[in-house]
């Protein structure tokens, strides 16, 4: 039992210290990761600078231009709504619905009368 404990202890000590050849690839990996982090940091700084510049440009836009643009959008929306109402009024009009409506009333009423007559004949017997 003692020898097994010594082997575990030997392997754990060896793994914790490691060989010098094992630490070289780890150091190279760490250097690559550091370079990658430096590149990301540079990209982040560039992105933040671009964002600040964009916000600065947006704040420099005169409010008169923004108000004029909002008025143009409102006018275009109103024109589109009027056009939509005009199209809807042309599509749905009483003159186009008048003939189908009266045909439905006529044939529906006639069908109802024939149905009552047939029911009367069946139940009268």
C-alpha cells in the first residue's frame, strides 16, 4: 500500500514541476494568446473610436434637418393613407356589390320558400 502511495506522489510531483521541454509549448501558446488579445484590444479601441465619431457626427446634424425630414415622412404617410383609402373605395363600392346582393336575396328567399314547401309536404302526411 505504501508503494502505491509513493507512485502517486511521484507522478503528482513530476506533473506539477514538469519538464522544461513541456513548458516551452505552453509559453508559445500563451504568447499567441497574448498577441490575439492585443489584436482584439486594438480592434475594440478602433470600434469605440468609430462609434464616438459617429455619435459626434449625428449630434452635429442640425435639428432643422431632422424636423424637415420628420415633416416629409409625415406628409408621405398621409399621402399613402389617402391613396389606400381611394383604392379601397374603388374596389368596394355599392354599385359593384348591388347585383350580387340582390341575387343572393332573390335566390336565398326562393330557396327558403321551396324548403318550407317541401318540409310542409313531408310533415303533412
